[in-house]
């Protein structure tokens, strides 16, 4: 790897609820990178009822993808705002069109793919609770909040995501299989994809550090 870790541009891919947010927050802590989650940013716009939030709400609620033209413009603008430090993008790109558009403006250096079986995922989403303002995520039995229904840091309410309802989860997994899986091949063909199979984030995490430590020279 010839890339300077100071400016490393990384992506984390994986099916809905495969643990992208969980692994990303550990990467942020260990390597001090900027985490940019497309889903967290969209949910923030929805909560604040911005024009974009109003435009995308129905897509998220139903577990459908926001159209490429909206998503590409939004995320490329967001990436331009990132201070001069390494970043980790989570949830974008999700279509080959998005991957091509990103590659034109910001060719990435490293792509991590979390390969978690669908039966594990379906079980997980039932127990997921989130703190919307920060994107902090909990799972009963895995990382249970200290106080039931409250964020550990702020004490504010936790909510369940509308797209974690069974019908929406089914839709998200179908879309992932047909539209997002080809994004893995896009990066495999370029030669920068690294696969991380596993059933739990704790099983995947040591494999991630073994891969990233030399890149960040730890
Ligand atoms: P998001 O927000 O990108 P998804 O569906 O890709 O949503 P999601 O649901 O955020 O991904 P994740 O980040 O992969 O999942 O997983 P996570 O939150 O870390 O973990 C899931 C749960 O499992 C949590 O409760 C966590 O605590 C728990 N967990 C983690 N590891 C373990 C473990 O080992 N064991 C157990 N028991 N639990 C564990 O996108 C949402 C929507 O935004 C739109 C779309 O509408 C999308 O559906 N969108 C886009 N649309 C078009 N293009 C894009 N690029 C878009 N980006 C977002
Ligand atoms: Mg997430």
C-alpha cells in the first residue's frame, strides 16, 4: 500500500444491518478518521425537516433507495466539506452508477466489505435502537443501553427506525441483492476490495485491525 494514511479514503460496504456503523465507530476510535454515513446524514435531514429531508423521507421509510441523481449530488457535496483528514464512507455508493460517479471525483484507496449472512441480519434489526442526533446505535443483548430506551451519552430518547419494520427490511435486503451487490464487483475488478466474513462484529473486528494496522502504521 503506497497510500499516505494521512489522506486515506476508505469505504465500508455490507448489507443492511451488517454492522457498518458498529465497525465504523471502532475504526474512528482506533485510527481517528472522519466517518461519513449517508443514512445518518439523510435521517438527520428528515428529523430537521429540511427540503432534502422531505424529499427523501418516503424512500427511507419504505426501505427503497433514494434516486442516484439526488444521492450523488448530496454526497459529493458532503465529501467536499470533510476537513483534511482520512475518511471512511459508509452507505455510499450503493449502486454502480454512484460508484462510477464517486470514482471520477474521489478515487478511493481501500474498500472493506462486511459479509454477514442474511439470517443473522434479520434477527438483529428487531433489537436495534438508535439515537438519531448522533447516529449512535444499540442492540439489546449486544450493546444494550445503560438505561432502557436512553442514549448513554446524552440521556435522550432512543427510537426504532421505521425501515427496521419487517416489510421494509425484506425490501432492503432484496434491493441489496439486486442493486448493491454489483458494487462489490466494481471494486473487486479495480483490485482494492477486502472481504471480512463473519456472523458477529466481534468476530470481524480483529480481522479489520489486522488489515488496517499496517496501513495506518500501528
Ligand atoms: P443506511 O442507514 O445506510 P443500511 O440499511 O445500509 O442503512 P444499517 O441498517 O445502518 O445499514 P449497518 O450500519 O450496517 O446497518 O449496521 P449497524 O447499525 O452497525 O448494526 C445493525 C444492528 O446490529 C445494530 O443494532 C447494532 O448494534 C447491531 N449489531 C452490530 N454487530 C452486532 C453483533 O455482532 N451482534 C449483535 N447481536 N448485534 C450486532 O441507509 C438507510 C436508507 O437510507 C437510504 C436508503 O433509503 C436506505 O435504505 N440511503 C440511500 N439510498 C440511495 N443511495 C445511497 N447511497 C443511500 N444511502 C442511504
Ligand atoms: Mg448504518
